[in-house]
C-alpha cells in the first residue's frame, strides 16, 4: 500500500484529485468508481475547479457509485444520486447518461440485477473510497462473512448514528442500502481511500498499524489489493501511532 500522510484535509483532497486527474488524462474514456459521504466532498470541489480553470475534461468519462439508500428517490436530498449530482456532476462536463448510481426506488431484486450487470460491464480504473467509523466501506458492514457482489445490506446501528447528521432525525435514516460487494470493489485497477477525522482512528489503526485483514473491519481488505493508496492526515497518523 502507498500511504500519504499530509497536513490538512485540503492536501488530502489535492492528492486525491491528482490521482483521479492522472487517470482521466491518460485514459479520457475511463470508468471511475465514486464514493459519497463527507470525506470525498473536497476532492469533488477540487475536480470541479480543475474542470473550470484548467480544462480537465470529463466528456468521455463514465462513473459508477459504490452504493445507494433503499427507499430514497433520486431527487431526495440525502440520496446518493442527488449527492453526486450536486457535489460533482452538475459542476463538470460529464454526460450524466454515463453516470450510474444504483436505484433506491422500485423492486430491490431488479435494481440489484441491474447494478450487478453494470458492474460486470464496467472496468473501473480507479475506485475512490471513504471509510465508516466501524471500518465499513461502501455499505459493507463488519461481519463474519462479507459479500463478493452487489447486495442489499442492513445498515448497522452505529452507521445509522454516524449518518443521522445528514437527516432531519435519526428515524429518517434508511435501514437498508444497495452496495457494491467486496469482490467488485477489489476488481478496480486502483483503490484510493481517504480517511479523515478522529472517529476513524480505530479503523485506520487496523488498516495501517495492525498486521491484520479481517471482515470485522472491512477497510483492512484494502491491504490485499496490489494498487491501493491511503491518504490520511498527520493528526490521524499521530493518533494511531503510524510511523510510515
Ligand atoms: C456512508 C457511505 C460510505 C462512507 C461513509 C463515511 O456510510 N456509505 O461510503 O465511506 O458513509 O462517510 P464520511 O466520509 O461522511 O465519514
């Protein structure tokens, strides 16, 4: 794993944007695997700036997202489709017809079939990832066994707590989500994980300090990928005793 330890969230995002830009410039029709949550927001702002000011071209890029809440319409402010449109797609020259976020409404089995088919046909050049405080990636929650393929996941109580800040009340947080499975995430050519915030310390320690790979902390699976990059802040590195 390649690990970047930097001073600030802004620097984390600049590195994340650099890695994405390198892929887009070398392969203009690449497929990017994208993530939601607060961690990648700064990366998306930086990519939008590079589009506006430096002509970074997304016209041939396609994307597929990690996950979507079950039960939320695409125009619901907390749906991940809405998140992607408002945080990135509306600010760059991507063709939205080439962006895929799993469907939150409608028949779950049909939506999963479609999601799996899209993933089978996509060759993700770079998958961006955040991590939950419990070590989850996408919505793959800690468990004795993890799913290889896209599936519906029951969201852990601790994740409902963590994500409640985005909703008017905890009760409004959906209890289930469609998510890429670990096998699909691992098929991406390159993984880029951005970790910020002291509430991620336990997950970051398991990933970067302890020599373990465990489904009880799904982000540790990222160690098994041949081209995996992690971007953390110095504050977090100090907190977990990561020496590099
Ligand atoms: C959600 C998403 C994850 C994301 C996590 C952490 O649960 N499904 O993909 O990594 O939130 O989000 P944040 O970056 O806001 O801490």
